[in-house]
C-alpha cells in the first residue's frame, strides 16, 4: 500500500483502491482528484536467464520499485506503480534489451517461450514430459489455442521452437564434455542416441561427434532462438 498523503490543514487521508477497474484508481477521501496506477504484475520480454533477472532487478531498484517476486518474464511489485514511474522503468529496461509487454497475446507468447526456456535450460530433470500437457499446465489455457496463436505470431510451431532449444542445450552439454552422448540423450528425453543424432544433424547439418570436435563451436544465445 502506498504511504499516506498530506492534504490541506495537515490532515492525512489514507487512499483506497477500486479493484473492479482494469487500472486501479487511487482515491483520496475529501479530494475530487485521483491518480491512475497500473496493475502490480508486469510482463517482460527477453528474460531468459539468471543474469537477465539480475539486470531487471537492477532496473526496478533504480526506480525504487520494491518487488514481491521476480520470475522469467514476470515481475510482481509489492505496491501499485504510477504511470510516470512505469514509463521510466520501461525506458531503463529497453536500454538493457528488455521490453514491457502490454498486448495480451504478446504476453501469452512470451509465457510459452519462458515455459520452454525454463524446462530445457533451467531444470535438472529429464525432459520426459508431454509438451502439450506441460505448456497447458503452465499457461492455464487450451493447448490447441496456444499452438495456433504461437504459429500465427512466430511463424514456427511450439514443437519446433522446443526442438531448437533442446538442440542448443545438447550443444552446451557436448561442449562441457561431462556426459556421454548416451547420457545426454537420456537427460534430454530422446529415446535413443540414434534419434538424438538424427535430429541434431537435421537442425545443425553436423553430427554430435563432429560438432564436439570443432575448435569453434557454433552455438546460439537463447535470445536468438
């Protein structure tokens, strides 16, 4: 809750909210004016790693916006944020390569991407999950609708986007040279080494073994996928 505001005659009036409205309206008793505040949950594009979260946290700190939680693609503030402060935050995030999302469909697309990034790059569990069930449970929406929306907007299916991230993770594991190809296949949810090798070559044009032998490894950043 925002702090009490001084009115005429040094009388302090505590503001109250009207939650039924899309943008919270902050009213002051005895005062005809009000201030408009944006919702406390914000959606941010291009947050794909721990370093991104650190950078975004810095932008919020710079603008004195205390956070209740911060996850990939989402930030929840402890208090409402004025539109002026939001504008400053938007500018600072843009300088760092991030973008505040306003459009509902764009936010949904970013949620799908973040769900896949989390599953592939930030989970220690093997990828044996059913992709459609996983996405639906994370977004809480019908997968058929999400799949069509993603394809129409991004020009690629959710499945192909998922595969692109899996292959990039396989590249990373190959470079680290800590797991055998069989162990990588098991961890990344492939039924066999042959299946992994075939998909890897189809996407990269190289076999996993040849890629591993290269001195210069052609890897992509998550943001490029």
